[in-house]
């Protein structure tokens, strides 16, 4: 089996993974990446029948390294793009803090601030069960506002419509007034009907 075949398989797998990453599903579809790697690793099996076990593992290693490298390259590019969004939102954060200093409370609506941007912003409230995720996938950032709190969340990966979801965000809060890259784990529970 020629080396160019596992290299081509690694590139094909990596480009597919990069596409997932750039669309926001890079970490969310983590296990699909392993499945893809497994499928392409099968392409190296003929080396076993040639009694070249070392060559087989060399091919599998080539596929894994190339594919994983491209996958994470896509994830890195997306993180950089989202960090640029965070940088632009620093102006909004400063305006909210200035509003608080002047009025003794934070704004409850985005239109109370003089912030002009091309970003797609979503305004939500913090609920008893945690942050409201509605509309997060369709916006560049979600701003959580009330008279006594203010926070910004920039989603790096998509929120999957599952009962258990894990996604990554850049987050700015009053408790931690710097942009932090965090993993958010959310469990959706059905409300129990009162008897």
C-alpha cells in the first residue's frame, strides 16, 4: 500500500473535521470525529495482509496526525474569529458599566445603550434554572441583562438540541470581568406536572 493513500485519507478526514469545526460543531461532534478516523483507518488494513504491521501502524498514525491537525486548525480559526467578537463587545461592556455608574443599575434592554454594531446580538435573562439558551446558535453573542446584573456570552461551538448538551463559550460576567473560555454543560429537565 502506497503512503499517498493514508495521507489522502488523513487530508480528506481532516478537511471534513475542519468543516465541522468552522461551522461550530467541532467539539460537539467529537465522537463523530473518532468514527471518521476509524473509517479512514480501515484503508490502511491491506498493509496487514502484506505482513507489514509496522507499515500499517505508520499509515494509521499518518491518518490520525493529519486529520487531527486539520480538525484542530479549524477549531483554532473559529476561536480566533470569536475572540474578535469579544474584542468588539468590550465597547458594549464599558457602556453598560458607565450606565451603572450614572444610574445605579444596569440597563434592562440593549436599546438603552448607544452601541452600534454589525454583530447579531441576542438579549436574554438569567432564569432560575440557569442561562436561557434560546436563539444562541443564531447570534454572534447573547447579552444577559437586568437591573442588577450584566453578562455577555459568545458561543464558540453550537448548542445541540439534546437533553444533555455541552458547548464552549467566551464569557464575561460581573463576577469575573474578563473574557474567559469556558465549557458549559447543561441538562434540560422536563417540568413535572403538579398533581
